[in-house]
C-alpha cells in the first residue's frame, strides 16, 4: 500500500533525521502548540473557576501549604506532586492560583511530550493524538489538580519518545538523558507506575544492538532509582522499612492480587472520580463507547503502522501503555479514571494513526468522512459536558466545606486546633486545623487517649455523619452541634471539646 502524507514519515521525520531547520521547527510548533493552548484554555474555563481541593489533593497540598498543618501521609503516596504544587502552595492558600499554575504547567507538559515525538511520527498524527488525549474528561479534570497520575502520563509519553530516539541514534545524548529524567519524574510521582513504565522499555532495549544495548537499561534504571529514592528513604525512616511500607500500601489499596476491574473502569467513565466499591449501575453507556472502541482503534493503528513503516514507535507506545494499564485493570479491585491516564496518553498515538488512516481513506467520500468527523465531535462534546459536571460537584463541595469550617470557627475551633472524624482532612484544611484520625481512614498516628489529651490543650471537634449520630466513646461529654454536611448527604454533627468556646 502506498504511503501518504498523513500516515507515512514526513521528510526529515525518519528515525535518523537530518537536523531540523528553523522553518521546520516553526511549522511543527504551529501544529502542536494550538493543541496545548486549547487544552489550557478549556481547563481555565471549565475545570478551574471555583473548584475546591479534593480529599487526596488536600493531603498532597497540605504537605507544603503555608497556612495549614500537614495531613497524614499514607504509605502508597509519593511526594512528587506536593513538590510540583509547592511554588504556589507555599506562598498562598489560594486554590485559584494553584489551579492556574497547574493548568499552565500541564499544557506545557503536553506540548513537550508531543514535541519529543516529532521525529518519530508525522506531526499531524501527533496533533490528533494530543487532541484525543487532552479532550478526555479525566485529562481536563486533573490538569489543574494536584494529583500525580496525569504527570505520570506526560512523563511516560516523554520517556518512550526519548527512548526510541536514543535507541535509533547513539549520538542523541539529549534523548538518552531525557529518557532517564522522564522516568525519574514518573517515579517521583507514582513509584509503582514507574516500574510498569520501565519494564517494557528494558525488554525493548535488549533488542538494541551495540553499546546502547547496555546504556539504555542503565539509564532507565538510574532514572527509576533516582525517582524512587525519596520514597525509599521515607519508608526506612517512617514506615519500618520498604517491605513494611509496600505491605501497608497494598492493604490501603484493598490488597494487590487478581482483581479484574474492566467493568468498574467502564462504569466510572460516567463522571465518577472514584468508584469504590463500584456497584453502581451502568446507566450512561454512551460515556463508555470510546473505551469499548479503544482496543479496535489501537489494533487498527498498529496495522496502519505496519503498512507505513511506523511499526517500531507505535508498537513501543502500545506496549508501554498496556503495561501501565495492566495493574489497574487486573490487580486493583476498584476504579478511578485517573489511574489509566498514562495508558491513554500512549494509546492515543496508535488511535490517532488509525483515525488519520480512516480519514485519508474516506477522502472523496463526503458522507463517510462527515460521519467520522461527527463522531469525533460528539465524543469531544460529551467529554466537555462530563468535565463541567465534575467541576460543578467540586464547586458545590467547596461551598459546603467552607460553610462547615465557618461554623466551626464560630464555635471556637480556630488555629491551633484539631479535627477528627468524617471528612476531617478537608474540613481541617479549610479551618486551618490539623486532622487526626482515631477510627476509619489510614491515619493511625494518634490514639483515642492521645487525641483526648490534645483536645484538652487546644480546640477540637469530631465530625460524625448523620444529625443524630452519637459521639465516639472518647468524646462523650463533648458539646454537640449540628452542621450542614455535603450536598445530597445527611447533615453532620460536630462534637466540640470543652476547649472550643464560641465567639462572643
């Protein structure tokens, strides 16, 4: 089959390209930059205004926040995303400033990750891949959020591209270093994900002839070790060693084993940021149609890559994407759409190549081409609607938590103070208090007696779900006070320690 201008390597885009002239760079930038700019703009319009920090975000941001004590940092977490948020969170408590900071950074990261691939795949295909990935509601939702999964996606896309360039040209030292840096960045964000990223790359490196056969695995291993080092050191200092931390991390995630979760991930695509347990009905199947089509489109992209001489880079992206998806689809017994973002970023490449091939084949057939464009437009429009719905829920939650924090302030729970119980992490952060848990959750850093002793020295509150819920045994005798609770939930009740005295 003859190659064409969309699916065949462009002049200067082979694996051993001549140096790109400035005009070519400008042309490539003109094709890729609008995708990143549109990604930033949609985030700023839909996912940024008025949204509040989620539970996980609050834990990460509180580690570097200027005005709030650090929340308990459980075994599975890594510090990378906290450090990425630190330039803003350390100087201001404004969620809007943090959101804008991360939205702009994520758009720049998308551009960089696509730019790395410009010598490996046709730039129009890369632009389409960027549009497909950036247009997903999880990508739009988590772009401005202090959560690590999307940053692993950008790092994975960059690492695979740099790996392929370094494997093809032993003189490309920047690509070799880029692969190591990208793997280190992924390990800083999600140590386990970095393992599943490196695994297929090391296997592929064994097929590279010459000195690069040993250099590539060494650089990948060095990058992973550098990124893992903070997590490993913290495991030794605070968790009783690496095996103990790994065991506790597995417990918190419900146990790592054979837990196929395909159906859970499919149902979660209806706008659920966490599906645990995922026993909800699949009542919005249209939101999962693209996910069901993903394997077919990926296979079509691989077939198109074989016919056009692009199999090596597309196969590498597919293998890495499947490796990153495997533990979440097969070994974790619940679903969150953000878990699969690294896989989606890499699989966007074969999918884009397949769609480009289909559009090329439909040239001259206006009806077929129109249907393809209409399907793509409908898919993107649905993703925008889901993004807006998730953002609306976040705004409502932010308003509710602000109201709860204000009520606690009026009742005398002001810094320095401590909050325990239901949603203690988010309430405490808004109130400027420390969050300490005695029951539920993963925080076992204090006992009931310790919390009672702490409450004798500073204002404290324990939050319980349900307006008539009883106080826990260690808070018997504390003053009850009704709270509004979250939208759609029963009202809460706070039990206030004697040290919390109402204002006025």
